[in-house]
C-alpha cells in the first residue's frame, strides 16, 4: 500500500491553552493524536480510546502500533520515519484493529509542531475509510464487470456526456458505425456516422433521456445498399440528486428478426389462406356429399315404393317374379348402407360425426341388429347363435349409432362366412365394461393384414380385378370410430386364413342410470300386419314425378286417398278442394319454394280460416341430424329419410291420422 501524496501545509503551532485543545479533541468525530519529536504518542483523544477499547496508557508511546495489521506495520513505520526526518506533513493508510477485533482502514494525517526550527512533535488525525474503500472497490468491480460484458456482447454500446461526446465505446461500435472504439472517444454523436438518418435518432433519444431521466427507445434504418435496421435504447445514468451525468446508448441489429417477422407474416397469411381453402373445401365436400346422397336416395325411394306395390299387386307371383322382387329390395338396402357408410366415414374423418346420447339398454339394441340381418344369414344357410347376459347391460349412448356398430359387425361376419357356417353373438359384463363378441367360421384374416383391419377403404383382397367380396371397406372403420366416440374400444383376433375371426366391442356401462332406461322388446313380426289408411286423405307434395307417383301408389294401396302436388303453390291451390285433408307428406328439397316454405304457406292458410292444423311428415333424402332438428323446429312432427320403408311410412301416416281424429 502506497501513501497518498500530501499537499502543502503550514506547520501547526502548539496550542497555548492545553485544556481547551483537549476538550476540543475529545469531542472531535475523528481519532486525534499527538506525538513527541521521537514519534512516541503523548496524547490520543477519547474517540481513539473508544475505537481501540483500551486504556489511555496502553495507547501512548508505541503501544498503539501493536494494533496495526502485521502487513501494514513496516510500510507505516517507513512513511512516518521518513517524514519525521524531513519535518514534513504526511498521509498514510493502514489497518488498525478495532475493539471488536476487526481491522478497519484508517487514513492518518500528521503535521509537524515546530518552535522555530526545532521539531516539538506531530499532531494528527485518523479517519475511518473502510466503507469508502469498499464502495470504491465495488464501483471498480462494477465498472470492470460492465466493461467485460460490454466488450463481449454483439450489441454496440456507447456512453455519452451532456455535450453528447462519446466517453466510452465497446468493440461492436466498429461493426455498427465503422469506427474503432479509440477513434470514437471524445467525438460527438454527429461525428460517429455520416448519414443524418442514423445520427438524428441517436441525438434525439440522448437529449430526451437527459431531459426526462427515463429510458428512450429508437429505431434506425441504415441507408444504402446494406440497408440494415437497428433498434436502440438510451438509458439515463442517474447520480445523486436524480440528475443524469451520462447516457448509455445500446444499439442492436434487428434486420434478421424483421425479415423473419415478415416471413412469419407471409407464412401465417399462407396458412390462413390454406385453412380457409381447406374449410371451403370441407364445406364444399359436405355439400357435395349431401347432394349426392339426396340424388341417390330419391330414386331408391321410388324403387322401394314401387317394389312394395308390386308385392301387393302380385299376390301369388311365380317364383322367378318373387325372387326378382326380393332381389330388388336387397339391392336397395345394400345401396342405402353404402351411402350411409360413405357419408358417416366422411363425417368421422372430418370430425363432424355427432352423437345423440341417452340412457339405453344394450341388449335390446343388439337383438334388433341381429334380427334385422337374420334374413341375410338365412340366404347363405348360416346358423346365428346368440347368448346375452341379461338386461343389466345399460349405458349412455346413441341407440342408432350403437345399432350401426353391431349391424356392421354382423354384416361383416355374414359376408365373410361361407354357406352353412356359424356366427356366434354374445354380450357379457366385464367389470365396468360391456363386451359384445361377434365370432364366425369365415375366411379369417391373414396376420399381416390384422393391423389394418379397421382402416377405411382397406380390404384384404385389394385388387380391382380379383376381389372376392363387395363393399368399400368402410364398415369396420365406422365400428372403430363409433365405439371410440362412446368411450370404448374394439379388438380383432384371427388364427389366419380360413380360421374365422373374432371381434369384441367394449363399451363403458353406467348402472346408476338403470332406472332411466326404457325397456325395449323386439317384435320380429311387428310390421307384418299393416294398418289400413281407409278414411285418410294425404296431401303428397314432391317435385320429382317418380317419387311422387310411387308414394301415391303405395298410400292408395293402403286405402288412403291422396292429393298429389308437384309444388307448394299447387298444394295451396288444392287445400280448399275435394275431401278434408288429414295428413301432409312433404318433400324438403324442392326448386323454388322448399318444403319448409310449403308448410309455412299451408299453416298460414289454416290460420286464416281457423282450421285445425294437419300433422305434417317430412320425407327427405337428406339424412343429417341437423336436417331432422330443423324440420321439427319448422313445424314437422315426423322426419323420414328416403328411401323410407313402405311399412314404416304407412305406420307413421296411420299414427298421424289417428292423432288428427282424436
């Protein structure tokens, strides 16, 4: 440690009034001492004694040197002896042990006491500078840390004074402004760059930071070919009193981030366009499929109705005619299943396949699906064996969709089981799940195809020219998706080709809802005896001639009178003519005024005349749930989907007519 260089000082005079000097020294806030010409202490004030915690006598003479830090003793002795010999004032820093045992840094100053040219001793003081040195050390450390950080980051950093002269610049200044740090020091901000577009934002931000004391942000667009873009911050460095003595400028290149942001905006715009295109395509696809479904179902409805008329006309047809009629009905049902499966798979793939869940008993739905396919099994002389575990299997689900799951599994088993084979169907409880098993003695599944058995449009005999089975490969895909939508899962096992297959559907049960489940008993011959429509007058509205005439013929056979119309306008014109109308059967999709508009005009006619409202049945080739919901909200009591089963249509009309007569 080196002593500071003393400034010029005049030799002090020995006070004449010793008591006054002692009193003043004792109350001084600094350590005061006095020595003789040999450098031995002859006086220390009370502050000194309190600092060291020792008696006055222990500090006099050379006793005080015992409390010097060992590393400072030699230096302190050398400085004092040299200045005593020259009779000059001195300053020296050293560490002295305090009463608590800790060393504190003191700044000691001494001036000689002279009587003429005779040295009578020294008088001096000691100030505790420990805290000041610590603060200076911390300031130096922070400044060093700042410089280390500033010199090693890619951002350009400069510190300017109030005259906007650069007092510090890091190495990145050269990258930003093309000037080496040493060349930037002392230069005004206006001299750092040649272009006003660069200088003006810097100057404005620095001025604002000095005036407000708050951080300022700015942007710089570099002119020229490079056309770099910078962002920056001007930070006021406040001193005591809240005044800013310097401003720190931090400048960083944002060219890459701006370009990346532009690319992101372009990508987002492309993504939004692609999403909009996909949504438009999805809507267009759904609309297209709905139209295709309508156009396919409408003629099938005519085929089904005319076939039923033929069955009734030909009371005892020859075997060939009877087989032809049965073949037509089987073909219609097959086409309807294909249309339904295709639409349902499309909805499932697009996430639009909805469920109408309600408390339901599982076994009756399974029994209904089984009975519905017994005729198909009988054609191949298949034995269908059922084993149900009772009626306690209850769940919350969509009965139509659950029936579809079982029907698809049974149809698949019947299709792949050769003539004379067996299909087993069982339903049991397994913990909190119902397990429905469909097992057959059919063609089996090769091990390599098992992982793909539930994939849409995948079939084991995929070749177009050598396929052994018909269909699009949609049934099992729907089984899997519908089961999953009900919170369950489906599995498939097979020993290989020719060894049959076993499908198991697991569905979660909800026994707490047992009291809310409506019981259902399958009646296989419930539709055999059709009611008579004698005394019933039906207003039939359909723009398609084939559909209109086939349904008219069907209803006439059942004993009804029919007023057939091709449009809403024609229907309204005939409301007041002929016999009193009992029931309205109306198509939905018609050109000009659709079925909803037609019903609205009929209801208006009824209201004007105070007439009783006739029950209205919607007969449409649109099969979406939303179509059914809308029909009910528009005033239709029943919604039938084309192609409707003739017996179902007759039953629905008879039920509506009874309600009208009550």
